[in-house]
C-alpha cells in the first residue's frame, strides 16, 4: 500500500489528514492492527484516488 502512495506522490501523513484520522491510526490500518471498514476504505479511496477494492485485495493477500 505504501508503494501505491509513493507512486501518487502522497505521504501517509497527508493521506491521514485528508481522511480525517491520525497518522498513527492509518499506520495501524496498514499493519493490520485495525480492520478496514467500508467507511475507512471509502475515505482512503477519496483521499488517494486508489480504488477501495484495492484496500481489501491487499488485505486479503497479506492474510494468505
């Protein structure tokens, strides 16, 4: 996920600010310490332009 952000020229802090959450909260989502909900996935998609389906696909791949 971080690579996708870098490709778009975004930092985690900028994305977190756009989502209305803290950088620590976004880090926990990326590390799998917090579950992505449809609402957080939508906020992420709106903040980054990355489809929310990508969030769920990457999460599934990390679990396998």
